[in-house]
């Protein structure tokens, strides 16, 4: 070997930055998210999200549709938690119109919304774990998710894009088996959460992939506008069900689980706790289910909210979903803005990922829990 | 006749015959001048606070465009209010009014749980001040506003389209932008859609 040949070790260990394209067709981006990564070796130096692949112009379409026609569009924003999307929309319209929804309908809405929160968290757990490499849990969570989807299908008539609510309440009352089915689920489910926790909570691989990954301080999380479990995992006790109560949530006794360090493992723990709290809420709502109608008496056939505006928000499984509705008194909204929790939360990915390894980006996309239907609208 | 012509025709039609407005009285608008927050804002900013009302129990404070970023910075940093969470930045386009745009900021405090909506008028084509320096959230929210309305945020670190592809023509949430499908250059070049059936109906109109 001649002395003027380039030093092999110098060449290999030279710092070089590489641009890597991840997605939009990538199984762990949970839809059509494209992430541009600038890597130094395996370490993420910079990151940019390219979104909009699923943009359907929902806000524009809504300006041309009548109020009842808009509800199904909300199913298709966060399509794994359609009921929570429906709820925030119908409540916003009802609030602007001053419609009093019967108590029985309110309770049924809470039951369905909390069951849907569980399905959303189960789907999150399944895919998040699958991304990291734990395949078993996927089969278990889908088994339980299916039970809830059956309950929803028997009541509403659809599994995923439910169109569950009408402005003023429900189209029809719950099916006779509804209470029995939900109670059967409530008896079975807490043991199943224990099962998931047995598989994951002290699993060495799980801990190695989640503890200390993507740490967010409380201040930082608030600054980038995070809401939902991602914010609460950083130790901020902010839950719209308590902060700006809607429906009949003040009547139920439940806790807001929070994390300490704000890493991926804490976000996992918070969501597991939230499922247990949802069980408590559903239990109380079933026990206290009032009698009566499920549709408000005085809802006009043509919905025309009075001219004015309202900003109504709910706690969706992903975070704070909001509807800013501007009415000009006609049968279509003048402007309808959706405040999408997934869109805002996804912005945190850049901060979370920089300095971590390429493989952690997969875990971090999972931990933020995004649904591209809502990010892109 | 190209599809472009046809869609433009329908859209100009819909513009000349607006939907019948049968507004019966609006929501009750309550004066909120006595509100502690409004009193404090008026003391500090005086004429810059142009109106303060309450609608369905929600506070709405309107501010002039010149002082909006100061007011927002004050609301965030003041020890009494601490509106540390910026929930949303959006706009409403009203072409028949002057100024045409209304910028809307939804603020919330994670400690006091108070909420307030700050609004400001903005003329078409006029720049708006960015609030990226106050809340990190504003980055993407302002980018979306730019994408959908064409509002330029002065001082924004990375102002480019976010949902629509680069090179898209127009800003869809402006009222003059038709909801109908338009075969524009971008679609023809990138999605390979060059012609549509003659009887295709994209009007999206509903008669009730």
C-alpha cells in the first residue's frame, strides 16, 4: 500500500450529512405522511414534515353544505375516532342555536364518546407497539376493539364512519341489548388492560425503545400547543372535559392521569390510565342513565343557526378538537374552521426527533398519535 | 370548450346570485366592557381595543392590526392572565366588507383555564404580524392561513404552503375561489387529468 493512498478510517468516519426521504407510502407513518430527514450517520440532524396528501378541502366544502350534511365529514377527519368528531360538531351547532339536548341523549353520547376513546387508544397501542417491534399486542388490542365496534354497530349501524349524532340528539334510541353488551365489555376489559401492561410495562425491549425518547418539558409542550395525552404526559393537568366542561362531564367522577418526565414511556402510561378512566365514566353513565327522549323537541327541520359565532372544543382521544363556526343566519355555515389536534401535535415531531436515532423517529411518530385524515382535512 | 371555461362560468353565475339570506336576529351580543380582562386591556392599550363583546358566553376582543402582536404578547406574559396556550390562528374572508379579512386567535390558559378570542381586521394584501416569536404553535397555523387565504405573515421564519402542493394557484378558502373542481395547470401537469366528461356536475349546490 503506497503512502499517498487516502486513509481509509478518515474516509469512513468523516461527518457527512445525508438526506433521507421517509414516506408518504411507509407503513410506520400511519397514513400518507412524508418526512424528510437530514441524517448524520444514524442521528437525526433536521426534519421536515410534508403533509397535505389527504387534503380534501373539508372546510371549503362545509361552506357549501347544509348543517346536517356536514356531520359525516367529521367522521372522516379522525376516522378512527369518528364519534368524538361528530360530537364536537353537533355540540357547536347546538350551542349556537341554544338547543337543549335531553339528558338521556347526553349520557348516551358520553358513553359512546368514551368507548370510542378506548378504541382509538387501542388502535394507537397496537400500531405503536407494532412499529417498535412488539407484534403480539396488535392481535390482542384488535380483539377488544372489535367488541366495541360491534356495540357501536348494533346501536348506530356503522362501525367506523358512524354519523352517530344528529343536531339535537339521536336519530333513534339505543338498541335493547346495548346496556347488556356494554356491561359485558366493562366486566371483561379491565383484565385485558392488565394483560397489555403485563406484556409491555416491564418489557426490557419496550423500555429500551421508549424511556428517555422524545422528552418534552411542560413549558415546551405548551409553547408548541400540544393538547391531549401528549401534553398531559409532560405533567400538565389540562383536559377539556374538566377545563371547559361540555355535555354532562361535570357529573362524572374521574381523574386526569399525568406523566412526570414527558418521554415516550410516559405517554404510553398516560394513555393506558386514560382507558381505565374511560371505563369509570362509562360505568357511571350506564348506572345513572336517565329515562326519556333522545331527541330535543324543538329542532327545526331546516337548521339555520342565528347569525353569530362560537368556538366549541372537546377532548378527543388525540387532543383538543375545536370547531369555530361563523353563521350568517342561512342554512350553510359562512365559515367553519376545525382546530385539528393532530395537525398541531405533529408540529412537535421536529423537536422530539432531533438528536435521536433514525429508528426512534418511527417510535416518535407513533407516540404523537396522529391520524392523517385530521392533519390534512 | 375546455373544462376551465365551464367551471369559471358556473362560479361567476353563483357569485352574481348569492344564496338568499333570511337572517332572523342573530345570537345575543352582550357588551363585555366591565370584564376584568377588558378593563385591564383598555387601561394599557386604550384606543387599540376597538370592541369587547360576549357571545354565547365567550369573550371576543377586537384589536387594531397595528397593536395585535403587542396585545397578544401582553396576554401571554402577564402574571394575572397567563394565556400560555395558543389554540388556533385562523381567518374569515368577507369580500364585501372593509377590511376584507378577520384574523382570529383563540387563547387559553392552562393555569386559570380562562379563554378569550382576539380578532383583528386585515385589508386584502396587507401583511399581518407573525406571533411565532410568542408561541411556537403559530408556525404551522400561520402557514396554513397563508396557504388557505394568502395572508402574508411578516417575520415568519418559514412561510410556505403547508397543505397544498408548491406551485398551486390560488388560495382556496377565499370566497372568490370556487368550490367546483377546476382543471388547472397544476392538476394537468402533476396528476395527469386532462379532460372530464361533459355532463360532470361539480357544482356542489344544494336546494332546500
